[in-house]
């Protein structure tokens, strides 16, 4: 089994989770084009945190995931544009219910058992909370490394991006390092505001 713990960047997790979600919930539109995948990553519903990845960021994440054999690029006959598909179930030998739980954890962050049952309804109809917990415990015992772990406040988290947080410690705020252009836009606005202030001061001094 492929060991994936500690090797996925947060952007890779979001891209992989988005591919997985669309595979399960809208198979008629899957595999995804680059544009569709970007929209899936940046959508405002069923995502935590909300992100705004540009196309280059998505492409870089796809390249990394392809190198790890977790994503396929599909082109050629029957596909006018390149499309992308995940290989998570195949690489980790997981079924639909396990993939449904991982998908929600990858797209929404740590979740309680109740939240997971409610938010996986479109992907897998768990009988009860006990079935969800049994499935999580199985993923916790996965060899050679666990895929999920217990987090704070009775929640569970995936381990694709690193080791688990201590269960009795407050959850750290998620850190996104992907280039989204936000910092550049803020800097540009601050620079523009400073220029406007200087122009206003010059204008005001003319009447003093």
C-alpha cells in the first residue's frame, strides 16, 4: 500500500478531495477539465477553508499528484481537452464508504462522527453513527500508516498532510501557502492608498 502520510501539501489535498467528490457525486461530469477542477477547488459551499487558487497553483498540485501516482491526466480519443482523475481508491484499496469519509475530511477539515454522517449522505448512506465510527477506526488502523486520527473536541481528521494534532489541544488555524495573489493585491492597494494620501496632502497645502 502506498504511504501518503506527510507528503501532501494543502493544495494537493484540496485538488485530490475535489476530484474525489466530483467522481462520487457527479460522475456524468467526471473526469474534470482544468477549469472545472479549479472551480471545484474554489467553490464556496462544502469547503473549509474557502480558497481562491489560480490556474498555475492547480497545475502545480496536479503535477505533484501525478508524480505520486494519485492523479491521472486523460487525453486523446474521446477527449477534446485534457481531463484529470484521481486514483486514491485504487492506490489505497479503499471502498466507497471509506472514500466518502476521507473526501469530507479533505474538503472540510476535522469533523465529528455526526457531521461526517450528515455530510456524506450524497456519497454513501451510512446506516448509523456506529457504522461511521467503525469505518473511521478501520482507517485509523490502516497499514503501513493510519489515514485518519482523533482530533480535538471529539472530531476526526485525515492524515494526508501530516501527523495528528494532540486530542486535548486547541486546533490550530489552517495555514494555506498556495499562491492566490491575495498578498500581492493587498500590497498594491496599500501602495495606491499611500499615493492618494500624498496627492491629497499636496492638494491641501495649496490652500493653506
